[in-house]
C-alpha cells in the first residue's frame, strides 16, 4: 500500500509540481532514511521521463557534525559547491524526513546564523527559489508522528490524504480568493490577543497549489512594509532550529516589530528578530485553506496550510509578491482562527470575509471543502 502511494506521490511531484521535462537536471535532496523509498521512486520515474537526477543524502545529524567546528571559509566552500550544482539544475525536490528535529538544538546560535547567511541564502533563497522549478515536502516518519502526537500508521494515512489530494481542483478553487485579495487595500485581523491592521494594496498575490510545497494550500501576498500596526498573538507552536516557541506575541508600529514576547525562549525569539535590520519587518501574509490539515504539528510546511488559519511572516519577502523587505530569515508563524482555537475574523476593506475560519462567501467555502478536493 505504501509503495503504491509513494509511486503516486513521485508522479505528482514530477509531473505536476516541477513538470520535469526530458533532458532537464533534477537536484534531489533526501533527508532521513525512511525518505529513501520515495527518493528511489522519484529517481526511477525521473529517469523514465528522460530527466537526469543529481541526488544526495542529508539530515540534521550530518549537518551537526559539520557545524560544530566549521569555519566561515569552509561554509563558503560548501556553498560554492552546491551553488554550482544548483545553477546547473532545472528543478529541485527537497524531501524532509529527519529522524530528530532537535539535532541542532545545542549548536552555537551564531554558527546557525552564519550557515543561514553563507550557505542557505545564496544556494536556496537566491538561486533555487528564484530560478528553478522547486518543491519542498515532508515525509511521514516516526519523528513527525511524535510531533503530531499520533501513531505513525495513523499519521501516514493522514499524510498521503493531504499530499495526494487533487491539487488541480485546489488551484481552480483558489482563483476567486486570489481575485478578492487582489482587489483589497486594507486588512484587519482579529482573534484573542490579536487586533492588527495593514495594507496589501498593489502587492502581487500568489496561489500555492502544489507547485512549491507538498502539502500545499495557501494564498499569499505581502503587507505594504510600513503599514502594519497593532498586535498579533500566534496560537500554534513553532519549531525553529531545535527550539519550540509557544504563544509568540508581536506588537507592530509602522511595520516594525517593537515588542516580541513568548512563553518559551523569548530571548532567542528576539535574537532571531535581530538577525538583520529587516528581520523585524514582515515579508508575507497568507491565508491557509487545506481542508485536510486542521491541527498544528510543529512542522511549518503543514501548519501554514491549516484551514482557517493565517500566517504573518517576519523576514524576507518572496520575489513573486515583493514588498521590498530583504532579510536572512523568513519565519512563518501561524494563527488559527477557527472556533476550536478561539475564533477570529478577517476583514478586507472593512468587510467581513472570514469568521471563525469559515468564509462568508458560501461558494468560496464549499470550493475548499474536503469533498471537493479529494484526489
């Protein structure tokens, strides 16, 4: 059963997500030994399609050995090597299935920051994101099941339902929401501990329909950089570089985060937001619409797609929806507004468009239903 589901997923990734063509080079990064089976299916099918795959194995336990003593020169040499390979690639797939997401928890934060700037930013943010056809996904291993607080078997069933839904239908369902966001100037977000306003006028709008992430299911844009005012309290935990942050609350004045609080690791939160001068400004605002993802599991790729959620992201904007904010960080933080998480509202130009996670437009709400999007 799992072999068959891996085959379906491999085909969806290559045919739909990155549309691999004969002669194109695929850069395949495999993290976690349980991810190898999907990796094999991808390599097999990519070769059958006429593509050429460069693959390598990687996970946090390996990165850890490098980061413990690596100098800036060594990081730069590694970055140059991977950047050269990324420049040759037409498409990139990142399979994430590390066994221990906390393997980097005791690495010097300054080392992690250096690695982010020297390796990840040029190789991935500047080259991969901007130039290749790419898709990043998680894989259902035991570590993910533990974070989701469920059995691995149950988690696998959930995972393949989410990842093999009908993304073509989702793409079509997103069009009216994209149009609505495009016509909007002022946004107001309310929820317990949250009352925030900002403008999205003239910022491009992007639908995420399975061509960048699997799972997928969000429509994003960016705030006008200096327009955000008020406070937002995120009600989902966020796992970043080996630390779980809870109850993050950010207060904005003229677009800048002037106060950042959390019930855990508040000092590390503020250090991250001081990474550079633009880390305290926001680069993305998104609405989550995936009906198969309903609860947080400490994994951004899933949590940011939760139906009835929004995320407002400190740090770098995307080129597809630019607001001028360039930073070494991009930290997706999620607020769920459904009733079971305290409720909340989204207003576009003073008109209520979603209440307690439910769109006020019945047709729009039905378009994102589980029944409509099941593969």
